[in-house]
């Protein structure tokens, strides 16, 4: 049976997990329920995004500044509240961490707790909301460390290789869920006529090499010599194509990453003189995307180390990121290490 026919028949994510429990060790009943809680939250957010242009109170800024020093947008705040509300009441989580909040978010004492912790960026690319550009939600799931109290930060300061699942929701021309539980990457598209995410992209594989590089070149004046050499390589005729790569930069990490996941290429957010540690958060952005990339045949480094080998030292630790097609990331990493040209 073709994938197109399977999609039209409507394989939901729950059915997919149940059918694949032998392949996916993390696909327990609790995990399936947790993923469904995330899906419900994403449906609510997708609904609000789709009508944001009609309702002025959903656009613009709240007037507040988040823990990252960034201006908070109204949809950003809404998305954060939706996921916290649903996750705290799921009965499946030990604790939560959000990109929008400084510390660990506890599950109230009057609510049941579970054996997972989740880290999420409720609305990645939120500066693009008012321009109707694709944005997304990123999530990363770990098992609670046995013997460690729920509300402590130790449950979150982990290596990315310890993740049991990671994924993102993309709110674009269609709403998609792309996720992995450590045995391949699968994509589901929200069918608004039935209100379900249906399997649309099974067994996603990223091309070994791409034709696209994604980076904010407006920061080039702050880059060091090696970072400039990486970008110069992809802009030159020395690539495997014998000609320059195409530059594509949306400014919404989920959208840029998703395009490269489909077509091949490399997404880069290097450190610079103003932000030597980079801009992206290790736990809620870099690690989950690295997990997805590797499971799809790609790679991710900080220019020196594999992202999934880095143990976080704080909830909001930042990191440079080179992620995408394996050979492109390996080339960029070699140049950052001082060789490879």
C-alpha cells in the first residue's frame, strides 16, 4: 500500500505508535498519552495562529520582557500558558521547563505526577508572527532521574543523547508534527476536516549533502575568521556542486530546519563577538533538533563537539549550532576546527 493511500486512510499518531511499539521502546501507554496532550496544545495554538490576523488582540507585544531579555508577544504568552496548563495536569510529568520561564516549573502538589520531564520552546520564531511567517513549537522529553526530587534542576541538566523523544510542531501553510523516539523520524499533518494529525511523511531521511545554507549573514561583521571561512565555502564554487549553495534564511529556526530536513542543507547559528556562546538554547532548541537530525541521517555540532554529547550546565545555556545534512555539517565543523578547506 502506498504512503499516499495510507495517508488518505488516516493513520493517526496514536495508531502509529500502537502499531510500532516493538520498534519504539519509548512508545508506552504513558508516552502516547503525553504526546496526545502535546498535540491538543498544538491544535489550540494552531487555531489561534490561523485567526490571529483577524483578531488584533492576538498580535503584537504584551509589554513584558522574558528571562532571555526578549520582548514577549501575545501569542508567545498564550502558547506558553497552553502547554504549561496541559502538561501540569497530564499526570505524566515530574516537572517542566519552558524557554519563557527562568526556573523549573513544578507540578502543583494537588496534581498527580509522572516519570517524564519536558523542555519546550512554546513559539519559536515569534518575532515573525505579525508578518504571517511560519513558526513552531519545539519539545524535548527525558525520563526523570530515579531518586532525584521532581522539582530540582538536575532532572533537566542532561546530555541530549539521553532524550527519549523530541519533535516540533510547524505552523505554516499546514500544521505539521515531526518527531522521533530514537528510531527514525516521522511527520504528521493536521487534517482540519477531521481534527487529527495523520501520517504524511513516514521514515524521513535527510539527504547526505544539500544545496542550501541558512544563516543570518547580517551578523557577519561579528564573526571570527573561521566562521567567515565556513560561510565563504558554501558561497564558493569549491562545494560538491561545483558552484555556490543557495542561501535561504527565514529567521524561524523550525521553518529553516524543516526545509533542510526535506531538501538537504545546513542551518547555522554560530557564536560571534557579541554572543560567543551563540544565541540558541541548548536544551529547548539545539538538542531536540540535533536528535531529530541524527535520527534522519544528519548531524549537529557546535563547531567542535557533537551537540548530543554536551551536558547542559544551566537551564538556559546557549550554544553555537551547525545542523543539517551530514556531509555539510562535517565540512563546516572541519573548517571551524582549522582544517577542511
